[in-house]
C-alpha cells in the first residue's frame, strides 16, 4: 500500500477524467462534424489498405490520428464511440505526461497531483478539442509535452549521457512535426536550450536526436520529395489566409484568445459565461498570477531553475510564433491548446503554495478551480450547440437526424449527390460509405465556396457519374431559395424534403451538376 499511496491522486484524476469523457460521449454533448468524419473515414480506409500521409485534401496534419482511429475501429467497431474512446485514451496519456513533467520540474510533489486533477476536469477549450478529433491535436499535445520533458532531461540533467533518451527525443519531435506543424513551438525552446548548453563531446548524441527526428518525420519528408515540397506552403498556418497583421493578431490573442484559454467563455462564442462564474474564474487566475509572480510562488513550490527557464522560453516562443504566423488567425480555438500546460502548472503552483500555508486554503483553491471548470463545461455542453468545433451557426447542428436522413436517402436510392463539407463526410462515415456525396455546395452565409472543401475526390467522381442525384443543404434558407429559383428557371421538376437541419432536393428528371449553376469545383468527372 505504501508503494501505491504516492500515485493515488494520479489514479483518482485518471478515473475522473475517464468518467468525464464517458459522460460527454454518451450524453452526445459533442456532435460529430465533417472534419472528424473525414479523419474517421481515413481510419476506415487504412483498415481497408489505404496509406494516407496527410489529412485528405491538404499537405499538412499527418495521418497519425487516423491510424489511432483505425486501431480503435478494429477493437470497437466503426462508430462514434470508438472515435471517442481513442481520443479519451490519448488524453489520459496527456494527463500522465503532465503529472510526470510536474514531478520532474517541481520539488513539491503536490504540484504534480494538483496539475493532474486540473487536467482531469479541464477548461472548455481543452475538453472540446481532446474529445472531438480534428486530426491530431491530442497527439500533438502528448508528443510536445514529451519533447519538453525529454529535452529537459538531456540538456539539464545527467540523462544527457544516455543515448536512448536523445533518440527518443528526436522520435517524438519528428512524429510531432509530421502530425502538426504547430508542434514546432515545443521543439524551439528545447533546441535553443541545447544551443545554450552546447557541448562538443555531445555531438554523437545530437546526431542521434537528429536521426530520431528524421525517422519520426519520415512520412513528411517522403511526401515532400514526391510532391515538390508542397507541405512547406502550409507551415505558416491554416489553409484560408486573410489579410492580417502581427499587431491585430496580438490584440485578438489578448482579447479573445486568453479568455478562451482561461475558460471565461466557450471558444465558439463571443460572449462570456454568466457574470458571477466569469468573475470567479478571472479572480482565480488573477490571484494565481499574483501569488506566483509577485510573491515568488514558483520558488515556494520548488520550481527548478532550469525548468523555469525552459517553461518561460516555451510560453514566450509560443506567443511570438502565434502572433508572427497565420496560426494567429484562429485566436479562439485549437491552436491555443499548447497553453493548457503552463496554465495548469500556474494554478497547480498556486494551490500547492496555499497548501503549504494551510491545507484548507490549498484544497479550497483546487475545489474552486475544479468547480469553475466543471460548471463552464456543463453550461457549454448543455447549450443548443453542445461542445462544438463550429464557429458559424449555419454549421452548428447535432447528429439527431442523421439516421433518419440516411434511411430516407437509401429508401429513395439517392446514394450519390452533392452537399457541403459539414454533412457529406458525416453521412458517408455514419452510413458505412453507402452514401457518397461530393462536398461541392456552399455553406457560408455569403454563398462563398472553396474547392478545398471537396477533400475526397472519389466521392466527387461517384456523384458526377451518377444518373440519380440529390442536393442537400443544411440550415441555409437563402441558399435553398436560390437553388429552388435556379431549378425552376431551368425548367426542372423536382421534389423537396426537410429532415431536421437537412433540406433535400431530389427526383430530378436528369442528373443535375453544380457546375451548371456556377457552383462546385468547376470539374465534372464523367
């Protein structure tokens, strides 16, 4: 029992985290969206023999998460629960990694225990993007935290003489780089620390780390050699680039980004949580910051000097990279996830420091933080949108009517057709690919469309060859009216059906292609 006792807080945190993920999964509080469905389809295709290198339709975001889903599908079947199980296991590994980092960096072991509990009931931002999968964020967090921990060991401790630690550091860094380019924010501080502590006699170890990096990122290199370094075009940020300046990105980060990181509001909303709750959360973080930075709280809980330097470099470089690159265009969502680690350690140091003064104070601060995170997550999950990755109300809809839609389409032999990005891949996965719809219709209020939405061309080919197609829109009455007018002006007879958020145009006298009306990607694949 004595051997187990030091690990009981960690085990409790892991159990609570698993329970929270189960509640979010079985309450259907996290709708399955188009991006998730695309990753799930990649996992399905991997089990059928496909070997995708990147997320379908783009040259960034490696397929590591799809491989994780492929394994989960083999164990639990091809369903939404299997997706959630894979992400839950990855997040439990993240909690274990956070706990291990805190044990490594702090002399007060209570910091690690508190950090694990704070990660078990995290902010809305973390709960959302570690429950839903958008293609590798759970893996990026895990690999990035491993890079920080292993980097600390080889640069600042006697583990620098262990060849396998250097090799493992390189492997984790390489896998992270392939999985998601933003993993570079973990590599930068470790690399700079290595230069600062450079030793000529360590050259063989540096070579081992470089070799490990090349092995871990091998899919990235092989793809680029074969595709004229296409992935390099994506390193500066996400696909749709809009006019922006570093100053505007910094302002957006400070005003909107930090409020999402601190769980003062849900990432997809521009309003705060109820005022008493938001004020309580703001007060908690202000007190934690005041204690740690004004009253030397880091020293009180034994943050090691070199660990403090590495952590400071990590946060500073993250902000610089975020503001300087177009990753900063998304200042409210997934690209802010790396900040979850320093925020958890900040609160954990605050609680552990108060515990040293008086256990009741430390426990009270921890309970307040957990209640705050739990309450904001519950409010967000109970909202009409649920915990959603969608920022546009037009694309926010649950899965309540998916089965009814699929049954209708199969009953009417409408197995091919056209829809938008957020429903085509969803019904393809849920139907076991009995339905193959091309993502060639707009979903934005301004009717704009990008061919990048048409991420899996075999569906477009199937739709363009079909003689019996349907068109499906979602929560877009203006588009429905425009399509109706176009069809009538073209002299086409058709029927309409409404199933929840889905509006279906079908029973055309001939196959109707989006390109006839200036829509789609401009290509008809006969």
